[in-house]
């Protein structure tokens, strides 16, 4: 009788897991089956790779993937630089108005990015960055979440370590690089994962600020590729979607243990 509740819990966990995986399982099925077999779920239907070749030819996926990769990598590098400097200043550098400035950062966390689309678009237009990768990235460089996360991590570093570094003759930047950054490694990994996954999947802002395939990201390209007015082939659409999520899915499968450990160490939920 004592084992019964555990068995029920495990059964419910498996059912919830299968329910959560159902869309992905259907995606895998449809991507490797042709025409009506993709939606009729006939177990005897033959497997095929034709959907992938057609999806790759219908839309310029190579360009879309390159745009998305450049966006997430360059944006992450800029975010880490800006957020590290801002977080260190808010955590360890005494100056007038520091608490007020940190309060403004917290307020930014409560504002949905969609509420700023009009102002951001006007700013990007004035800078001449419409239909440019820099125009997609610019509104997200000063990440309030990254500043807050790193600031809280830097606050937990013992002050004695910084004092010892000062005695050794290190300046602020070298202290930041040699003391704070190594100790915040789990936080950097956790934030990098959040940033990469969010901006790889981001849709609304890249859709608004891009006009041509030369700058569109893979999510925007997939939405235009699967537009109803052009006709929907579920097999080809599923193959394109699978190609879109494959980099993140593969990274999670290969580095699952490191992902979980970094999030637990950083306290990100």
C-alpha cells in the first residue's frame, strides 16, 4: 500500500511527460512522411527525407540560419560585456543614485518588450538600422535580467577577495576579470542559455524590423514559409520546423547535465 502512491506519481509523471512531448513526436512523424501520411498517422507509411530537401529549396534556410546564429552570438557577447560592467558598478562601486538606478533596472524587468515596440522601431529607423542585424539586437543589449542576475551574484562574492586583490595592486577592471567573472561562471552559463534560446526563438520584433531575406531570422522565415495563402504541406512545414529547432534541441541533449547544473548553481528558475 505504501508503494501505491509512488506508482501513481510515476504513472502521472510519465503521462504528463508524454503529453508535453506529443507535439514534438507529431513533428518528428510528419517530417519523415510524405503528403497525406503526415496527418493520417499510418504506421505502415514509408519513411522519406524528401520533405527536408523540399523545405531547404523552398526557403533560403542557409541564410536564415546564418542570420540567427550571427544575431544570438553577437548579441550575447554584447550583453555579457554590458551586463557585467553594469552589474559590477551596481554591486561594488559606490556612487550617488546607485539604488535609484538599480530600481530603474528592476522596473524594466516588469515592462513587456512588446509595449516598447513603437518607440524602439522609431529609434532604430532614425539610426538607419531597419532590415539590419544590429537593428534587431540593439534594444536587447542592456538586458535588465542579465544585470540583475549578475549583480546579485557579484553581491555574494566576499569583499575580502576584492580587498586582497587591491593589496596586490589590481585595478577595478582586472579585479572584475580575475575575481568576479570566474566566480560567476555558473551564472554566465545559465544566462547565456536563456539569452540564446530566447533570441533564437524571438519572432515579433525581428518580423517588424526586417524586410528581406538578407536579414530575416529563421523564425520569421519559417512563419512566411508556412503562410496559409501559399498552401500548407504539413510534411514540408514539419521538416522546416524541425530544422529550425534542431540546434537548440541537439545542444540540450548533448549538454543536459551542464545545463541543469548551471541553472541550479545560478539559482535561475
